C-alpha cells in the first residue's frame, strides 16, 4: 500500500539527500503525525527517468517498532509512504 504524505524534512548543507523528521499520514479519515525514530538505509533508485530515494525507517509506537519505507521522488519533490 502506498499513500502520499506530507513530510517535514531537513536539507542539510552538503548532504546528498533530505532527512525526514516526521510526516502526516491519513488513518481512518484523521491525519496523524508520525515521528521518524530511525533511518536504517537510504538508497537512490532510478528507472525510466524517475529518480527516487527510498528510506528504510522505523517508528516506535506504544513500545512496538513499526517498519516502513518513505519514498522521495526527487524531481517532483513528492513523498509517499509504503507499508508492507
């Protein structure tokens, strides 16, 4: 499942990619803010002229670790959440 999300990210000077801090996801008709606890891997991918960055992330919620991917479509400045 993929969903477009609003992301607060930091664009550090000299860094190759933006660093997501938190994002808003729509759950049951309500927007919820999710803090990105950890980024375990960042991978640049490209195919068909579309460059995207995949972030393997973890969030801690109620003592549970939730893993997901944040996708940043570089040329479109657009974020998507991908859940397994």
